[in-house]
C-alpha cells in the first residue's frame, strides 16, 4: 500500500469519529439538567421567562434540528457565539485568544517529558536491576501515581508561599511581551503537567529497550566487536524508539486534557480554564466547540503518528495499517 493510499484511508476514518463524538456530546448536553437560561436570568427567573429565553436560544427545538443547525455551521467554521461566558462573543474568538497559552504549556510539558523519559528509560534498560534502574522505576511509578493537580498545589506552596517567588503562584505573560517572564511563569505548570507523561515515556522506553537488546541482530553486533556504546545508541535505541513515537505523538492530546486541571490550579487563562468556566455557566456552545476542538487535536495527532510510524516501519503500510 502506497503512502498516499495509507494517509487517505486514515483520513476517511476521521469523519465517522468526529460525527460520533459530536452527536454524543450534543446528546449529553441536551439531556443534562439545568441550562444557560437559568444562568442568564439569575434570581429573576421564572418558568415563563425561562421558556422565552430557551426559545430565543433555540433550545426548544427538537434534538435533530438543533444538531443540524449547529453541525452545518460548524462545518464552515462557525461555532456559534457564547451565551454566558462572554455573551455575544464568537466562540472561535474565545478559543483563539486562549490557544497560544494551552499549546505552549502542552508542548513544553511534552518536551520536558521526552527529555526526562527517554534517557531515563534507556539508562534503566542498560543498567537493569541496578541502583540506576531502581531509581528510574521509582521515579516513573511516582510520576504516574501523583495527580498533576495535587503536584501543582504542592509546587505553589513551596515556591509561591514558602520561597515567595513572584512566578510561583501562577498567572501568565505572553511570550511576545516578555519571553523570560513567560517561561518563568510556566516552569511550575510544565513540571506539574509533564511529570506523568515523562513517567509513561520512561516505562515504554525501558520496556522496548529491554526487548530490543535481546534480539539476535544486537547479539550479532556485539559478537562482531562493535562497541557497546555504538550498539546501544545506533542499533538498539533507533529500533526501540519506534513504538515510543506513538506514545509521544498522542501525548499532545492527552496533555490538552490534563491542562484543564493544571490551568485551573495555576490560574492560567487557557482553554482548560475556559472549559471549566463554560461547564460552570452551562455555556453549551463553548463546551461543544472545545470538545470538538480537542477531538480534532487527538485525531490529527494520531494521524501524524500513524504516518510517521508507517514511514519508520514500511511493514505497517504493507499490512494496510491494521
């Protein structure tokens, strides 16, 4: 199977995925208790006024009519306007204004995870059952077990309260205004968000390295007198990291989900905090748009990983990507 056909096959699978997610989210919000009308009216609400507001928002229409109106607009890039978060503001503008922060946070957390996870995994495999391996395994287990929001709170207490650093209590400064201050304010959120991802990458790398180092071609390379350093770095690591690429690629989407709690803890005005605010204020338009956006990130991250994986391992293309 050619690379073009492989990519086309993957692209065709995106449509049913996005359709299924959009229907599920729309349906769950449709049956959820409460609604934006009650939030908009506050203490002045009564049943008659609530019904009038629901009619103005189109919430009194049948489910399939509401879905068709929303989906037909979403296809052309119109995700509606905010009802309660920022009344009358296009949802696309709300997402754009917070996109830079969330992607910067996710990318830096992923970079931190890769820089820690891959070397730790390689060292753990090379030094199997030795103190370095035990230490890396303990670190990985701790990273997976500790919730990122709890770690974030601890980091704030240590650096923001105990040591009283200005950047230790959260907040955000655009990199276009002050790049140094921007990185300072993101240090703790990146650590809180990237620790668990680093642990996953470390465990995956160690497992693949151990399996690769027991292959016949590695034994042959050693028997030929090739140095151990060259065998590990050029032969074993190159082949062991192919499955790790999948974990790293789809990690971007997972980090966007983790950013919901991290941004809330550190008071960062990103997509995660917008999501929490939209849920609290029953802004269905914003919720639907954010879920669809995060789904798209997941889907296209997986597509990118599949293409890269097929490039690194042509056998995947020959099997049709199954």
